[in-house]
C-alpha cells in the first residue's frame, strides 16, 4: 500500500549551528519531524513538517492516564555517504506490540517504515559520522482526547523526530542490585515501551546513584532473586565459556539489540543460554573467578560494559574492559555493520530511499 506523505520543509535549517564533535545525547534535534493523527477510527494526514513545539490541552489524556509509548532506533551512514536504517521492520512490529498492551491503535507498519525513509532522507546531513555516533530516531504515540476519565482515548498522535547523538554510556557502569523496588512483573507492562515504565524507575535509580552506582540491576518482584534488566537495557553475563541472558518471560523487553547480539553470538559458535539467572549464581561465579564479563545491551549504547555490581554488603568487581572479548566483539560487529565496514550478512541494513511525494 502506498501512502502519500505531505512534506513541508523548514525555511531555516539549524544544521550549521551544530558542533558534531560535541553532541550531548538527546539535546540536539534535527530540522523535521513526521506527524500523523488518529481520528474517527483511522490514521490520517501523514506529514513531515519543521521540527517544533505544539500546544496541548490541560486535560490531554496522555498526561493524566499514561497512554504513551515510544521506540528508539538509529540511522547511520556508510563510508560513501549512503544512509541506512537498522532493522526498521522490527521496530515497527514492537511499537504495535506496545500499542496493543496500552490499549492504543496499531500504526500501519508500511507507513511507519516509509515515514522513516522520508524523514531520514530529508535530514540525512544530520547523521554524524564519528565512531560510536548516529542519528537517533524517536517514534512515539500518545493519547490526545481532552477528557478527564479513565478510558482509552479515541484520538492519538504519532510523531517521529530525530537527533544526532554521540555514545550514550562512554564509560563502564557500576550497578546496584535493587532489593525493594521493581521495574516490572509478569502480566504487567514490562514488555511494552510505555512511558510510565521509565518514570517508575527514576527514584530507585536516584537512590542507586546516591550509593555511588550508575544504574539499577532489576530483580523479579516475587523473590528478588531472578535478574531482569539493568537500567533501561537488557543484560548479558559471560560465565566460563557460556553467554547468559535472562529469558524474555513477559516482564522483560524484547530488545532488538539483544536479538542482534544473540544472532551474532550463535552464528559465531558461542554457547548462548536464554534462561532464568539468579543473583546467587552471579555471586558464586564471581567468587570462583568464572564471571568474565557483564554488559548491558540497547539501542542507545549498543553495548555498555559493567564495571562492578553492588549487592547487599558486597561489591563484585569485574575484569578490566581491555580483557573482555565477547562484549567488545559484538559491539564492533554491530557498529561495523551499521557503518558498512563489515558485510551485512544478516540483511539488517535497509538503505534509505526517497519516494516522490507532495512537497510544499
């Protein structure tokens, strides 16, 4: 199905104001954004317009009852300047899985992918080329009914904007194993990228930082025994010759970077185990010297090395990053594929193409 996207270009680009050698993450925004409205039971008026603020009613339902979801993805450039998207169809699918869980309308996946092509093509000069940098893409959907009452909204807005970014976690992180607060439970919204999930994580993260740690290692809500995620990322451990990651059981986000790492590791011949992992198992592996690596995985950072894990009255210090082989390998592989330096044998890259649309 072909969708006509109306394009209105900016009269004054802000590109010349950007220092691409110093890009604070999430604070610099590109020239345009994609917008689409859900009204009268259907998505309509898809358009690309200059990036900017919009007004909202004080009774906007998203602000009161939390019907708000998002995605996070990246675009990059090859050495010859060709812009690429990384696994856009998976992001379209996951957005709709989040929408269904939060009782929101699904968004046409072909329109989602087409909008990405048009938007990134228009703002491709905003894609940074430095190592570890990319054009971060933020699709999000929220309820727009002006009504105070607990029910699903009848209207919604879908927006996609982009921003050039540098590395998210440039240094290894120290994690605190949380024993009071939880991120998600089975049957909850942990599998959805719902805005409220992240709001609920802020206070425990603040407490962890006050203890001298960077982020939280989330445990299950019943026994505080099984590891779920770290911060806003999936978690991997290397114990002996095996690579372990918690199984996605309904409370853990099905990360696309996670899936990419699992694919690379299995293709390379590693022993990969997706299963429940207890904190006691990690403590014992550290005691016996078999805990070789731990790292978070997500779109923003790709791979974030874990330097230490604080659990109750002990701190588990991990081997130096320089001596780690698996996390560095998968990070180099994914970044290499994104930049075109490594052959994309999995078909994950989609060259950005431009379809002729209505432009004013």
